[in-house]
């Protein structure tokens, strides 16, 4: 079954901003800046497969085992893609929150 790719937009990008909770900023401009950085990182730093798994899991709320069936992967592969993507985003977020 072929799935339509989910693209990040201003409408759904707030959900991905889960890394901001670790940032702890209550400053709205700072949160907005970090959100834009994370959106850019998701679009340009992640592989297509990482982006697919991440958006399906966090934006669409699909369980890992269901993502695995849809993408014809094992559940552990889906988990690995999600964790790798999360690590990359945290690394990007930690780099930018210093500046």
C-alpha cells in the first residue's frame, strides 16, 4: 500500500517541537526561533525514511508496528529510524540553544 508523504507545514509543525520541552524556554520569540530551526532540520537533515517514520509516529499517531507494516519494514527498523531522527534533532536543538 503506497502512502502519501506527510510534509511539515506551519499548521502541523508545532507537534514536532517536542524537543522544546527539554529546552524549557518560556520566551515566545525563542520558542518560535527553535521551532523554525527544527522544521528546517527535519526537512534537510533527516533521511526520507527517518522523516516518514517520525512524522507518521508523532504527527499521525501511528504505532510503530503499524508503520512497519505500511512501510514493509521490521518494527525494530522503524524504532531505529525514529530514535536516529530524534537524536539528530536533539543535537541540532542543543547546538542552537547555546547561541
